[in-house]
């Protein structure tokens, strides 16, 4: 079987198990195992079939068995785990993916390196480094290289181990509780467990991640949390088969801040999915606008050895120019996004992932480490001042680990003189000012916040899925709709109204109207009265943006019952009624808005519009004339006056206003309607001239005729002889 057939048959077995069609699933699994090299899996299937056969037989005989449901679940999970294992083994022989290449090599190259063996090697790192530093720089480099090779073994061994043995479980627990293991190595191990769990379900790995979430180090705990979230999303369909997962989650909720953390993590993951939009905005709007608005720098100094006369001498017009250009608003928007945790550096660093460092999968997940062999030389060559400045930049919390490595690897490509120049341009006084402004302690605290650590780690993962050279071999979770509140095991945790409201508000702010409305509907069922009006307004608006006007109207009316005569609600009701062609109801609510804002030009126009649609053309004219009075050169008012005047047989007035429109900015329909007016006055030559221009603007005579036919009854009503119509049309 090739890779596609293996995955298709595997997914079919999963669907059968999901539908509790165990007998059929076992038949398919027998076929699936036909070319599987592990014969023990066939024995397991036979045992499952035997047990299931006895269970059905006893049930048919009417035997009571209080453990029947538990046994049924056990047989289902055993079946699905055999299918998982078989798929991996079959793909080992069929797939060219790096994961399976590593699994094949793992059996030979890495077999002696158990998790426990690797842990003991890593635990000696700090001592080895201390000894090496006493001997020579080359000895330190040797220790670092050995440590990094061991990290690679650790990552590959963990990632490609599809099912932990009893020994693996014990070793993994020892890793979690080791006091000698460097934290960065435990972080890497946590990421490897997550990546391995994404490849193949293993309940023991999921439980290990839940335990790791309780770890005292924030880097480890937040990586574990993201691993738990990803696993619960990927395997949502099978979670009901494992009641113990729900029990462990309930313990986390009781003992920790898991409910709050998983909600925030969910929102941060959703925010990561906005990165492509932000990246596009940076490339197409922000950066080009910044380049356009850079003021001339010739013959000017910007602070290097400046005298008193040169201080604060920047032209204030530059700031005004930036604001007038719209760049100021865009920069503020980017700053707000960054504070929210959005990834605004993807466009900057995406071009800096081609270094050999990023050819190794595990390096994408390794926390930034100044002692890494790719980095340590940069620090050795730095002065105390420049090294301190680098530390402050790195501790800012705004760069993810992957981007920090990119920054240093890029610096290594620069000549030493240029690297020195970057820091020599900062005088001692300026460095002190920078340190005071940034407040290193504050930055350090910010960078160690769980929210900051999660954001950085998610950005590391995002870059791995989007930029690594084998990205097509991995399941990109950021392309998927991650809706944790729909995951069965998390419903009781995230069904809290405040949690759902936070998610709904996020989707609402990001204009994800469908998801926002789905959540607001759930919330309205349990929302408290003081919140419900606003929730119904947001629900109505979300539905309105999806053009579901009838549903939006119902939501707005419910908001109106709770908080009557709200100006915004009345206006949205008017808009929805008008959009659904309920002009009488639309007029009713536009009138309510008019009482509060009698000179609102949009309201005046749409009241006139509704009156015209209802056939009250004379009253509509009064509103359009009022709009023409309030707003100079209002073409839409002229256009409306022209049509209403034509319909009410005020032909001279109609022609006057259509001519005003044509002089300014005419649409094809303006020439068409002007032609109708001219013909109604008996001026056929002028009518043909207008019609010809309209046909030209419509693009073809056929399109013109399609629109013209709709107005034939109106023309006949205005005195045009029906038999003359084809003759005039032939003049065009």
C-alpha cells in the first residue's frame, strides 16, 4: 500500500470506531494488518474479537453485567490503539517523511540511548562545562558540541517513539523531577513529547504533559499546556472513549489555574492564526508607508554628540505629516496588536530561517541559550556594555526564541567592524538612558509571565509549521479551526459564560462573524440581564455582517426589549429591515433615529429612500431636497430628486437634476434615466443620445437592454407609445 491508501483505510477504521461499529472496524483492521510487520498486533486483534464475541453472546443470553460499558470502551480503545500502531509501522515502509526516516534509523543508531541514559548524560552538562571552562575555550566548545548532539538524540528518540513502554514512562517521570537536568533540555523534551503525540496518540504522553503543566518552571509548564491543547484538539473525536482524561482534567481545574490558562492559550492560538493578515498588512501597508514618510536626513544630526542648539529641533510638521498620511494610526494599530500578543515580526524574520541551524528539527524548539555553540562566540567578543544591551533586547519578551537565534546568526554574518559599530554608536549616557527607560527588571518580569512565554512558544511553533524546509510533512494546526469549547473533554471547563464571552469578544473584534455569532447564541441562553442587551446587540451585528437579516432583526429586537430606544439598536434595525426590503418597518426605526439626530444626512437619505420604495414620492422629495440643502454638491441627492421628479411627472425638474449629475460624475443608470425623462418630454433625439452613452458605459447593448426592459412599464405610464419603443431602441 502507498501512503495515501494507508491513511485512507486508517481514517475509515477511525470513523467506524467513532460510530461504535466495532465489529466492522475489526474486520477492516484485520485487512489493514495484512502487510504489517508486527505480528503481535494481529494477536491483539484476535483477543479483542474473542472478548467482544463473548460480550455480545452474554448480552444476547440476558446476562446482567454492570461492567459491560467499561469493557466496551476498553475494546474500542484497544482497537483504535492497534490501528494507530499499525498505521505508523506501515508508513515506515511507505513514507519518505523525515519522521519515518528517523524511526528507521532510530532502531539501529539510537537503540542504546533510552530516555534514562540520555537524561544522565544531560544531567552532567553543567559540571562538564564548569570543568571545561577551567581548561580551555576549545574544551568548552567540545562540551557544548557533545551536549547539543545529546539533545538531538533526546529529541529524535522521544519524537519518533510512538508508544511509551513502562520503562519509558518511568524515565519520563524522572526527567520531570530531576534537579540536575538543565531546564532548557526539559523544555526540548516537552516539545518532543508534543510533536510525537501529534504523530500518534499515546495516553501516557498526554498524562505526562498534564503532569508537566504542574512543573514549577514557567517555560516547562506553558510548553506542556500548549501540548495538551494541541492533543485535545487533534484527538477530540476519541476523548469520550477515555473517561480517565476527563478525570485528570477535572483534577487540574481543581488544583491549578488550568481553566484560566487554557482559555488564554486558546485566544493566543486564535491570535496566531491572524499572523498572515498582520504579515500582509506589514508588507503592503506599514513598511511602504514608513519608507515614504522618512524625512530627509541630509545635513542633519540625530543625537550623536549633539549640542544644546540641536536638541529637540525636529520639525513638528513631520509628526503632522505622519498623522495626515494615516501612518500614525497604522503604527498605533501595530503597537496595540503587539501588546495583545500578536506576531508582528513574522515578516521581518521569515527571511532569516535559511541558516544551517534551522536544518535540524529540534533547533526550532530549543529555548534561546547564550551558551549554545552557535551563539556563545557572539558574547565572548562583546564588551560588557554591548553584551548588557543585547541582554536587555533579548529579555524584552517581544522576540520568540526562533527569532532570537535568527538575530544572532545574522549578526555573525556581518563583519566585526559593522557589529562593533552598531553598539559604539550608543554612548555610555545613552545606554544608561536606554536601560533606565526599559527597566531591565520590569522587562525580565514581563518575559517570565506565563502569557509572554506562551506567546513566544506559539510563535516558535508557528514559524516551524510555516517556514521549516519540511513543513509540508507536518500537520499545520494553524490552518485548522481550533474550537476547544466544542471539544467534549473541555466543554465543562470552557462552558462557563465568562469564558465563552471572552472567546466571543475575541472573534467579534477580529471580525470572525460566524464563530462570534455561534458563541453569542450560546451565551444569550444563560447571560445575566445587565449583560444581555449588549450580547444581543453583538449577536445581531455578527448575523447582520453575514447578511442573515431576519435572525439579526430578532436579536436586535430582543436587545430592544431589554434596553429600549437605544439609538444604535434602532439604526441597525432600520438597516436590516431595509436590506430585507421591509421598507415600512425600516421607515419606522429610521424615524426613531431621526427624532434624536434630525440632521443626520445618512438618516435623511434613507428615510427618503424608504418613502420612495413605498411610493410616497412627494414626501421623499422633501427629504432629498433637505439633504441637498445640508450637503453641498450631493450627487446622490440629485440622483434621487431626478428619479422622484420623473415618477411624479415633474419632468423639467427631473431633467435639470439629471443634467447636474451628468456634469459631475454620472453612472450608466444616470444616462438611462435622463433618456427616460427626455423621451417623456418628447425630445426623442436627446433621449437617443443619452441611451447611446448609457449602452456604451454598460459595456454592451445587451446589458443596456436588460436594464431598459425593467423600466418599460414606467415609460408607457409616462405617455411613451409602446410600439415606438423598438423603433427608438434601433436608433441606439
